C-alpha cells in the first residue's frame, strides 16, 4: 500500500483531502499531515511517503521548495501541487522539477482521485512494484493507446487513404475502438504562446487535456480520443444523435477548463475548433479540414474561443490585384540586395491585408505562404543561396502565431534575416574577383604587371575588370598598383638602409628617375627626404 503525505497550512484543507479520497480503492493510506513546509520535510524523512500532496504556499518551506528538497531526498517520490494561485512561475518551476500534477482550488473529488490513481500507477511502475499481471496489462494498455492515437494520426497526415472506406468493425478490430453507428466528430484544441517550444509544458498540457477529456466525455459518448501533435491536440468523438446537445455543452466546458491553464502557464492561449458532424467514416477527412479552416480564423477573430459552424460569410476576399502589386514591388526590392525596401514591401502588404474587408484567417495564412514561395523563387532564379529548410521552418513558426499581425511579423522577421545573410554572401561573391586581384597584386607588385595578366586571374575580361575594379576601389588598376608600390617603398625607406636604387627595383620599377618622380608626387617628399624625416 502506497503512503501519502498531505501538506497544507489550512487544517480544514488537509481534512477535506482525507475525506474526499477513497484511499482503500487506490491502495493508498495517509501516513501523516503537515501544516507547514518545515514539518512536512521532517515527516518526509520520518515516513518516507510515496506521494506528497502539497499546497504551493506554506510557512517555512513553500510547496516548490518542498518539491525540490523532497526530490533530492527521494527522486522517485511523486508530488501533487494544489494551489489557489494561478501564477506562471509556480507551475513552470513545478514542471521543471518533474511535477505534472497541478490542481487548482476548489479541489474536485473525481479529478483528485484520477490524479492520485495515475501517480500511484506511475510510482509502482518506476519502483517495479507492479505484479506480473499488472505489468502485462500496462504494456497492453500502452499499446492500445498508441494504436488508438495512430488512427487519428493516419487521418491527420492522410497516410492511409483507404482507412476511411473501412467498415466500423474493421476499425474497431485493428485500432481497439468501440465505434458504433451514429455521428462522428473531429476537433482541434490549439495552444499558442511561448510554451509551444517547451516539451515539458506541452506534455503537461497534454496530460491535463486527457484528464479533462476523460472526466467530461466518458458518459456522453460512445468513443473519444485525443492525439497531441506539437501544439495541436486533435480530438475525435463517436456519439449517438441524441447526445449531440450534451457533446456541444461539454465541449464548451472542456474549453473553459483548458483556458484556466492560461492562468497557470504564462503566455498561453487556448482555442477550440470543431468540424461538421458526419455519419460516415469517409466524411471524416472533410470534417477535419473544416476544423482546420475554422482554427485558422483565430488569426482574425482571436484566441480563447470555440469556433464551430460555417466559415465566415460575406464577400470573398480577392487577393490577385493586391498580390500582383506586391509581387512587382517585392521583386524590385529583392534586386537591390538591400534589406530596407524588402521590409517596407512586406509591411505595406501586412497593412493592406489586415485592413481588407472580408479577409479570412485562411487567406492570411495562404498569403504569407505565397510570399515565402515568391521569395524562394526569386532567390533561386537569381542563384542566391538561402537556407534549404527555410519554408519548413517558417511553416513551423507560423503554427505558433495566434494572430494575423503576429503571423506577418514572423514572416517579415524571417525573410529579412534570411535575405540579409544571403545578400551579404552575394556581395562577397561579387567582390571575390576584386579580392583575388588585390591579393595577386600584393604578391606580385615587384613584377611588371598588366591589366591583361591580372584579368586572367580573376577570370574576367580586361574591360569588365577595369570597370568593376574602379567601382569597388575608386581607382584604376594602374593607380592601385602604384599605391601598393609606393606604400611598400615608404616601409623600406623607414625600416632598411637599402639604397633608393635598390628600393626602386624591389617595388617593381626599373627607372630610378621615374620612381623618384612618382614617389615625390605620392608622398610630397623625395625618397631621401622621406627617409631622413621618418626613419
């Protein structure tokens, strides 16, 4: 029998928890109760409980400190956090300590029983206390859960097109369902916010969603299932027609209870969409597509809502003229290899698109994808290298955007960052021939160099090299060569005692008089005068 410790600074809460739970049914017993963190830690050392139920705020050690110290004392110990405070930092810290049982006051008996049952099973599994029969049942249960979820993932990713033409009996047999004639429904619970990038928080929300789903829909459906895919939690229901009103009511309750978690986890928005109910498996794909389109409406209508029924009515938004204008402006901007005009073109598109009458969330999402495709096409056409996974990474980021404005900002940020890197590399590629010429001159300035000779090094024609070299350096090839030679002559005059004639020869001149004249013009001093002044 598992031992449980209860810690809460309100004695009445400790008594309530003891009275709410059928401990014998869970094969558990309350070993002790504590009214503060210090006493709780002493009782942990004394009784070695398997599960600790603790309030988040107590005198002495608070709940989180108790979790940290308790985990250090016994890593296998499980904790249930109970709190009347919906503060992000508490839940976030609890999740980091490996706690995924976080209940808000007032405490519900069914939710507490279910949580304790799950943690008890988890603890026994970790400590090998499950009997052989229980272990087999656990494996079978996990396999069954994986099979049931795979039915939904097959539907989501359209991996098996024949699946939806199967009779219900075959689906029941192969995926461990108990579907019966009636109505079928798909839905999507979408999480938005920074937690979408935190696996621990997503796992916490998936656990919570499944717990709420079990409590709300076990008695009013024939079947139900949940399949988390990143920040999208896909839902599936099978129910009798007379259960339709109850299903709709419970869906609203489900959303409300999941929205409560936004008070626990900072920067979390929760939205629910529901597709058309259908009578046949082969219509499920259409139902799911409808749920997806409705979910995209949060980009316009906002998060935290239940989206159901028909898609927004009204005049369809026509984007051909707007996109045509943008296409031209964006293409011209991309040709400049400058970030500012590219960003301005996208900002103008954002302003006009979000202000357009009748625009839908789907159209906004599709427009951003079209902009990405235009960007990729232009860069490929002009042979400008960018990230190979650019589109894939944008689509992944777009899934976490909860509004049209946020989505456009994400698009602008990613394209400008990618374009800035690509433009810099492109400019470097264009300057490569000039760098080769400069390097060749630095290594061969002592020799009688000609434009024809160095143009072959750069693999450019002499005429074209002359043009781009002047544009890059502001000097002709001969002017640049002369400057390199004169700078080296200055260095030799300062650092050596070589004669002017010797230095003349070392820097590539054969006529001392011509060298002296050129050096005087360049430095304002004759070679010997320069040496006296600077050596």
